């Protein structure tokens, strides 16, 4: 380790230092002044974003730069994902604050745990070695387990935490098992060396393919893909709303990076094998996610199933195995994180004290109670449904194009048909907000900071749609 | 010819901007919202007249073109332009953009600003559809128009509005996603989303067939053709008057326009091979739906079904060209079929818009669309009846009205293809006369049927304005269609040239 290495991981260092400082700072702050934690967290994200965006001299020259004996990689894809991770973190912090205050969770733990989870995600995004992958994944997962259990006196929250923890540990076990097989087959933990060894052996090596299967299973669990999705609806329903918001957005970026590092960087020579596996999970996720969402009355469960189907769509780009496909998936996952953050921002607000909305029917007549709020939520729903000119459409277009390009037209047909079916439950939300009469007509007051950020978030759905070219180009350029 | 002013962009973006401003007027100031919306729509209409005056009808090339890179990575461009097909349709859109706002003037009392803004957004999307020369841009506008229409039906519609709105949305959405895959496939083959490049793209028969079917799914739902028409009566019945007007007058034309812009020139060989499918479905629409219209008891439903039969003429006129060319290589009459289809679209826009407004006028006063509730309206509303009878006659294809021109041209053209096709197409004259005249007899003539009817008041100046505009349009096109035909003639010849050249490689 030398100074050179530290410079490469400067964004991670900042997040690490600040996460630890927040823990300490919390001890010395009186409860009335916890707003400082909030501000410091947001500023940290902004600082990290600046440091990440400043890049690294070597990065411009070669596109990638390695650190810590080649176990950490910094490249364009990682930087882009990290920047959007910070952005979603800021959204999470702003949306969560009022809820946390009301439910007596406005403490340093939430912020430092979220920071540690981010750190884990960043390590995972930058992993160039199987050990680093595992380390990042576990750091993220352990922080998330604790966050789910933050409302520790709440039965549903504890149940969700237990479920998530047990299933999550199992997935980690699978991952380790898969990694050990890959190590056995290739003799290295270094992803670049695995890639070379795997190219020599190909899919004839049974142990290698077996290891791949286990790794795909662990990955599918982290994405929440069918048939490894069981934890998703329960977690979304049981965990505190801000934590759900967090889990539904930022970790998806990390999961995507993990898929790219393991499947593309490591085992691209086995593309044929993992393509088949991903097709299965993608089809199951899109079909089951959309169908099950139709039947939900609880908005969080509905969004849980919708997440499952969206992650199925992300797989479509990945499984095509082309650079355009990876770029498409990345665009999808980034925009999904923003979309999901916004949608859950609305849900958080609606489930805070004084409103307590859990079910879809509680959104009745929202257009009468607060037209602005209804319009924001409608924008997120339309974007998720993939209606132009919202950004969700462009994401769907790109992944479907990747699939058609890969010659899998049947898969594209299936995906679009199910996106129409999915359209129904998003429309239902709009129908409830706009067409139905409100049960009680009291206007809903929204705090100004919340209002401003949510407006920007919803506007982003539109702006990223109309002016999607720069982000699409950025996503395509890193592969 | 290009003008220095990006006219088409203005026609798209001005209403959008206007919609934002109208929304900002808020719920408390309905009058302001109305006047703002009217102002924006009127300015847009005035600007759009430049399309007509500046149009060069001696070339089939795209005019008023604009080209800017949109998503360069995938060669997607913000590419606009009009030819003899799209220019009249854009004018139709801007004219109705004003009329629907006037039509909803006093009638809509609830959330006026949102209502007006929805219409402006809808107008922008419709203009965009007709002006787009980029496949993805077209699709974006094609889908974007669903949202305001969905809200219009769902928020300001009748008792069964939710069902109708969702059905409308999902039907169209399902059709269009198949087209999206077709567009993506065309991009992957050609490396561009430029529609004009697709016109010259060589494609094998199998490819053409699948692309044709994908596009058929989208446009057949939109226009709509039997058997995917069932959303239309529901949507029409539940939509507010303004929604019905724009739906019938302009939105259905998107389907016909899609055939002209995509199916025919991009997949001519598949269209040639599968033309019997479209012709068969068109004839079913003409004959069977004609009978269905005859038995309707709801006025709006009756007009909705009559729209479907008239749209059957559009698809018939477009696809009859292939059998004409098969029958005689000089293709005598093919141009007449396509021009007849275009005339039918424009004319049906005015007539059906007027008819839905006529029903709206009655509905505003009686809150019923049931034919049985009316009778003898002529006695209490003489002025109104004069207009109404004119439009119902035009709907039946009375010579001298615009309804006659398109139908007559299509029937004449189909004689050149097959006497049997012409025979079935002529059914519309009998059936159309039957259901229109019978409705007129039951609603307008005879004794005043009940007290409610006797209390009806005749139309006010706002309603007279709308009806007069539409009546003038219907009669002008009916008596002197030549200027309109001149505008499209060269484009039609160009299209016929495209569809007679095989693209199989």
C-alpha cells in the first residue's frame, strides 16, 4: 500500500472517514441538534461526488486503474455508478428525515449505517478480486440487516430483518461456495486472471460451470430475482419505509456492478452458460413480478413486485452479452434507482404520522387533496410503466433493443407483452389518485425541503427522458 | 423547401408550453385557464396555416424539415417534416385544437385548468406524430398521446369511465409495443431510425411479414379495425364531448397515417401478399359494423360504430391499390383509392367531430344520450336541427358534402380491383343512409316526445360558432375538393411508386 493507492480510493476513504465520524459526532450532539448529522451526511455525498468526478490522472489515460495489489479497480463504469449512488443517497436522506423524526428513529445510526452500506456498495463496485467482491457485499449486507431491524420493537420489522438476514446469509454462503469452485478451477481469485483461465478451459470444466451457477444464484438473490425473490415483498412491507427506500434504490447499482464484474469481467467466456441462466430468471421475474403486482392492495407490496419485474428487465440487457446490452442495463438500473427513490419518497411521506397510508385505497382522490403530490407520483408511475417521454421508456427501449440484437425476439415479445400487463397496475394507481373521489378531503401539507427535492426527482424523470442522450452515451461509453 | 422558422417545432412545443402555463393558472381561476388555452390554441392554428400557404405541392419530398441529433449513440434524430399526407392532418389537428377548447368552454366546471392543459398536451402529441420522420420520435409521440386522453376519459368522463379509460389505454399500448419491436428490428437492420431511409431498406419476405404484422397490430387498434375495435365505442361513450371529438376527428387518423407512412412503403411486398387480410377486415367493418350501428340505442355509440365503418373505407382505399396493380399493370384507379382514403380521413374528421359535438349539445341539456329519450327536437331547436341534419346527411355520404367524396373515390377504385369488393363496399351507402336517417327521424322529427324535450333551448352563439365552422368545412370539401387533392396528389404518386417496387433482397 502506498499513497498512490489511497489516491485511487479517495472517494471510499471520504465515505469511510465520515461514516466513522458520524458515529462519534452523534454521541456529542443533543437530540435537538441532530439536523447537523443530516446536513453532514448530505455534504459528504456532495464531497464524494466531487472527488469521484475529478477522476484520476491515470484514469484518463488508460480507462482503468488498479490499486492495492490489483484487488481494487477504478474505471468509468464504477465512477458513474458511484456518482449515482451518492445522488440516490441524498434523495434517501431528504425523504427519510421527517419519517425518522416522527418514529423516533432520527439518530446517528441510520446515517452511519447507510454510509457503511454505501461504502460496501462502493467496494463492491470497484472489486477486482473475488475477496473484494465478498468483502464489499458483506459490508453492504450487514449494514442493511441492521437498518431493517432499526425499528426493533416492531414485530413486522423484526420479522423482516430475520428473514432478510437468514436468506441473505445463505446467499452469501452460495457466493462463497461458488467462488471457491471458481478458484479451484482457475487457480486465482483475481478476476482478470480468472477471465484468462476461464477462456482457456471454457464450459468443459464442470467445476467452473458449477461455481458459476452458485454465483449466479447469489447474484439473483441480491437483485431479488425470481425464484430467489421471497424476501422482497415481506421486507418491503415490514421494514421501516426509509430503509425500504434505501434498499430499493442504491444496492441495485451495486448488484449490477457485481454482475458485470463476475459475469462479464470474469467469466465472459462462459457467456453461453450464464446467458441461459439469466434468461430463466429474467423471464420468471418479469412474468411473476408483473402478475403478482396486479393482485396487491398494499402499495409497498405492489412496488416490491414491480421491483422484481424491473430487475428482470435489467437482466435482459445483461444477458445479451454485448457492450450495448451492458450499457442498456446500466442505464436501466441507474434510472430505476432514481425512479424507485422518488416513488418510495411518496410512499414514505404517505406512511408518516397523520397520514398512515398503507393501502392503495388511501391514495384515493389525491388529485383533489394535493394536485402537485398526485402529479409527482403519477410521473413516477408512468415512468415505471415505460410510457414515453418519461425515462422509464428509454430504459425499456434500450434493453429490448439489446435483446432483439442478440436474436432473442421471443424474449423481447414476452417482455413487451408483460410490460403492458404491468402497465395496468401503474395505471391503477393513477386511476385511484385522479378518477376516484377522496374519502376525506383534507389537503395534504408537504414540508418544503421534501417538496423541492421530490419535484426535482420527478422532473428528472422527464428531463432524463427528453434529454436522455448524454446519460445513454455515458453508459454506452464505459463498456 | 425549408423556412428559417422551425414551424413544426413551434406547432409541437407551443401547445406544450401553453399547457404548463395553463396548469399554473390553477384551479381557482377557471376563466383565466380557458382564455389562456384558447389563446395558445388559436395562435397555433394561425401559425399552422403557414403550412398550407407555404406548401409546395409539386414535390413528394419532405418539407419544413428539421433535423437535430437527439440520441446520437443510436442514430436517433429529432427529425420533422411534412408531405402531402401529413400536412392536411396537422391542419386538422390544429383546427380541432381550437374547437375542442371552445366545445368545453362552459360545459367543464371541474378542474378546468387540468382539462384544458390535457387537450393542449394531446394536440402537441398528435402534431408530433404526424410530423415525426424518426421512428423512435414517432413512437414517443404515439405513446405520449395516450396519457392525456386516458386522463380526459377517466377524470371528466361518464359513469363507466374507469373501465373505458383503462381499456382504451391498454388496447393501444398492447398494439403499439409490437410496433416498437418492429421499429427496433428496422433500426438494427438499417443502423438508423430514419423513416425515409427505411423506405429504401431491402428486407426479405419473412422480415417484411413480421414487421407488417407488428405494425398492423398497432395501427389496426388505433384506427380501429374489426375485431380490435371494441375499445372505441366504450371510449367514445364515456369520454367528455371534447374528448370524443378529438378522438374521432384526429386520433383515429393516426392509424391510417401509420399505414401510409410505415406499412405500405416499408413493407410493400408483405402488404401486397397480405392485402386480403386488411381488405377482408375492412369489408367486415363496413358491412357488419354498419349493421351493428343500426341497432344502437345510444347516440354516441351509434356514431362510434359509424366511425369504424368509415375507417374501414380508409383501410380499403389504401390496400385496394395492390389488387388494382395485380389486375392491370398500369394501375389505373390506384391513386384514386389512396386519395379517397385520405379524403375520407379528413372528411370524417370534420363530420364525426361535428356529430359528437351535436350529441354533446343535446347531452348538456338533457343529460341523456339515449335515442328513446328524444323526439321532435326540431320543433324546439330549429337552428340546431338544421346543422345536425346536415352532418348526419354528410355522415351518410350525401353528394355535395365531404362524406361523399372519399367514399365515392374508394368505391370507384375498388371497381377496378374486383366487382365483389365494390359490391360489399357499396353496402355502406345503404346502411349509412339507414342508421343516419333513422336516427334523425327518431331524435329530431315527429311530435315533441316529452316535457324535457319541450323545455330545450336552441343553441347559443358559442355552439353556433363551432357548428358553422364545421359545416363550412364539410360543404367546402364536398363541393370543391380539388385544392385538397392537389396537395396530396404528388405524394400519392410517390407512395404508389414505392409500393410497386419490390424490396426483397
